[in-house]
C-alpha cells in the first residue's frame, strides 16, 4: 500500500524542481538577464546622448532611464512573488498541491 504513492511523490518532486528552474530563476538570475537585455537593446529608446561637462553630445549614451526601468521590473516582480504567497498558501491549504500548482502555472 505504501509503495503506490511513491510514483506520485517522485512526480511531484520532479515537476516542482522543473518549475523552480523555469520560473524562480527569472528573479534570482536577474542581473544576468539585465546584461542580456542590454545587449539585445531592450528599452534602448530611453537612452539619450550624454552631454558631458562641456555640452558636447559625442560621448557615450546616458542610460539611467533604462536602468531605472529594469529596476522597476525587478521590484514589481519581487513584490508580486512575495505578495502572492498569501493567496497561494490559502489555495494550497484548501485545495491541496495539484490545484495550487496548476493555478500558479496558468497565471
């Protein structure tokens, strides 16, 4: 009888690891993603020419607005990750693991 639940527990463990690798890595690997996004010119339109000390616009681009946008995205993502633990915990307690994970995956 005890051996019948083992495949279900192993499947739950493996899919949980897969979810952590696929979804949690976005926030925890954010500095690396920002580097890639900058190389791919995301929010490049927010960068303006750097005027420099003499007012000449031949310097490198000033990308403070681009950095602020990336910071805002990270802040919102971190907040939602922490905020959603309360409703997810309620759903987990009320409907058990499968329903809570399916709802999280679909959202």
